[in-house]
C-alpha cells in the first residue's frame, strides 16, 4: 500500500548524491537523468515540468533538457496539448529481463493467482531494495482499494506489512543502521525513537506469528497481511501479501483464515526455491 508521494525523497537523494559525489568515475549527468526517469515513472498519471523539477530538486531548465532527452529516446512521453510527461511502454523493457528471469517471480505467479482466486482479494509479491519495498507482481480483484500501486511502485519497510515481512529476521547490525536512517525521516521517527522501540516490538511480535499485519496504519481503510518467502539458504528473498478493505475482514478474520492461506502459498513458493523449513 502506498501514497502518491512515497518516492519524492528518494528521487531528491539520488540527485543530491550525483551532485555531491567525490567519485571521479561517477557520472552525475547520468544520475540526474535516472532521477528524472524515476520521477516520471512513479505516477500515478502524468507530471508537469514544474512538478518534475521540484520532485528531483533541479532547475526547470535542467529538468527540461533531461526530460526532453528521455522523450527523444522513447522512455517517456510528452502530451502535445498539456505538455505533461508520462512513462512510455519502453520503460517496461528495463525491468522485464529481471522480473521475467527471476526464479521467485516465475514460481510465484501461478500461486499468487491461486491465492487471489481462493480469497477473492488483491495479492502482491514484493522485493526489498535497500530501505524500500518494490512491488514485483500484483493480482488485483474487482474490490475497490483507495491506493494506486503497480509493478515498480515503492513503499516504506517500517510502516507496511509487506515491508516488515521482508525484515522480520534481519540481523541486529542491519536493524541498527536502518533505525539511524529512520530518525532522519520525520514521518518515521515514531518507529525509530527510544532505540527503535516501536519497530522492534512490532518485528518481535510478528516474527512469533510468522507474518506481519497492518491495520490501516499506512492507508486508512485497508488491512494487509504479509509473510516472508525464503530460498534454500533460508534468506528472505521476497514477501507475499494479501490486502483487503477494512469493511470486508476484521483483524481476527485475517489471523484466523487469511493467514493460513497466505502462509501455505508462501511455503509453496519457498519450497520451489529450495527452502526446506516449515515456516
């Protein structure tokens, strides 16, 4: 689950990194171009030049030159009337080889569809990319969800079921560094203050259940339940999630029924990846 602004900070940080990098082999212009490409792609809908420049923290003239280049290359589109930018289908080619060849994706697709059919709910598969969640596959039902997500959408780890399922058993060293990063984000500070007490308590409780649960904490009116997918080394390589409107299922119902079906599907995907554990 995500809001439309979850990637703004990320895009700014990429641009700033390009500007502030002291690596002589670092190509700042390329980093700025990728920032523009990501900003246009995160959606939903199209974006004006003014908003694009603000999102990537650039002057309008610089953002225009990069956007124009991407239009000429066919990676983004510009509406002739509104002059706004939107992603082109060619962007999909950048990720298709990864998502198409990844074993977890190939194994998961039919099982995700089966889980969605059994529950008649939206089911998603996600991967961890640094300190963010990236959606890699999604089966959506006709249930109305007040959130706009698609393959490639990014959301936080700390405040989502999908995200916490990816880090349930991360080592203390990683968690300590992650909490330091969260303290820099005003929206995330409640999870990171007091030594990260809130996040640590959530992870400890959810690890006992084997799944994470979100009760409208990220998007009001939605509940989500997610669990890890593991490979033969027992490493968590993805998370599987069921999202429901709050009006359709209580937290107790999620725990009693949806959790069973979710864990079963995740276990089947994990076994296909060589995992031999029971959870």
